[in-house]
C-alpha cells in the first residue's frame, strides 16, 4: 500500500515526469535521531519521513554516524531514499556547524576515530555544565541526563529536557536562553575541530562538507560572503540555503551566495523530534519546502 502510494508520487522511473512536476517531491537533508539529540530511533525517523511523503531524508547526527546503518536499512525496506550524514561543530565565533554527506571510502575509519574523540570531548564537557547548573541551585545529575540520552551522544537539548521535566524551565528555548546558550551562566565550551579540520575530515572520508544553518551566524550578507570565500577555499562544497528558521528572503540570498561561490545549495529542517517539538520533519515550522533537485547536485559532488 505505502509502496504504491510512494511510487505514485513520481519517485520511480516509470512515473517520473509530469506527475512529479505537478507535485514536486520534497526532501529533508538535516535530521537527528537517538544516536545524538533526536528522540526517534533511526528506523522510526525514516518511517516518519516516509509517512510525511518525503522523497529522501538524510540522517545527520551530532558527531556520530552510528544511526546511519539502521536508517539505510529501513529506507531500503520502505523504498525511501536515505542519505548517510553527520553534523560536526567547529571552533568559530559564533559556533559553526558543518554537515557531511555520503561519507564513504578509504578514510572512513579515520573519521570514526575523530568522531569518537569528539564524543569524549562531549563526555568531558557535559558534567561541567551539570556542575554549573548545580551551583545555580538546580538539582540535576549527569545520570538523569544520560538516562534520557540512552547511549546516544549527549547534547545540551538532553540537559534542557531534564530541566523541563523537573519544572525548572517551561521550554527548551527557555533553558538555552537563560542557562545553556553561549554566554549564559551554565555554558561550558567544548573542544572542537577548527573549520579547516572539520572540512578536511569530512572530505577525506569521501563526504561532501556543507555549512549548516548559516543564519545562526548572524552575519550580514557581506560578512557571510567573505566567510564563504574562505570556507570554499578550504574545500566547503555547499550551504544549507533552505532551513526551518530562514525567511524566503534569506533563502534567496543564500541561493545567490551559493551561485556566486559555485557551491551547492542544500536544505533541511533540523528535526529533533520531542527535543525540538515545534519543528516537523520536512516542513520545519510549516513553510519549509526543500526540493528534490538539490539532492541531485549533492550526489554529483
Ligand atoms: P551541543 O551538541 O550540546 O553543543 O548542543 C547542540 C544542540 O543544541 C543543537 O541541536 C542545537 O540546535 C541546539 N541549540 C543550540 N543553541 C540553541 C538555542 N539557543 N536554542 C535551542 N537549541 C539550541
Ligand atoms: Zn541537535
Ligand atoms: Fe546545528
Ligand atoms: Fe542539527
């Protein structure tokens, strides 16, 4: 049944063409699972993407590819394209996130080692955040946070969720705005790769490095233009032009910048399930639409 419905939307070669022009296939190239700070296990996330009618979904967990295999397997079962990915934070002010797509090949093992090191850095940082929260008077322990993360890479959204469950804050946003964001009293910086290292690690592992959510950099178009020139010289291959929190004007500007720097445009929601309950897979806060055509460029890169 589901398979038939899927075929009908124009994904298979037999029904491509007119139908897909009438109802263009949409995708999501930025999502998180329980391998990091998403709330759905990878198979569930893929089923969710499929149920929402998406033509492809990328799994891009923070500093890990441990959710990718299960997602690929579920994608094969359902007949929805799953793209293996990762999201890595790099040292820059403000923080820059890089997405890496289609990691494969000879140096795959080397990036796994790097990702394990990044996990260790998280494990060193998170108790420091908890200590700061304790000093601020909150009764919260690392084991409560670890229980929620259930073996996945622990991030601040897990800590925020425990704070909600204990009645200390009303939302994830409030936890970040008051305590966890950079510059707030419970922030503790974690060691990161430099932007050049992040880009080259992804590229060396056969992946396509892409700048995630450029709008979070809070830069003017001119500043972003300069930064993109620098990152492109380091090997950056794309920017996330379509994103949950972009306005249409911002997306248009980012598409222009991608064109100018001869890099790809990508797009995604940054879906985290219940860790960011206002953001839906594919559609973000309601108006996000990421066209399938972007994936064709990514595959060629
Ligand atoms: P971490 O891996 O601990 O650095 O946390 C990164 C996660 O926190 C990502 O999912 C971000 O989207 C999320 N995050 C960072 N800043 C904020 C913020 N101000 N509000 C909500 N989520 C945030
Ligand atoms: Zn996250
Ligand atoms: Fe991010
Ligand atoms: Fe993300």
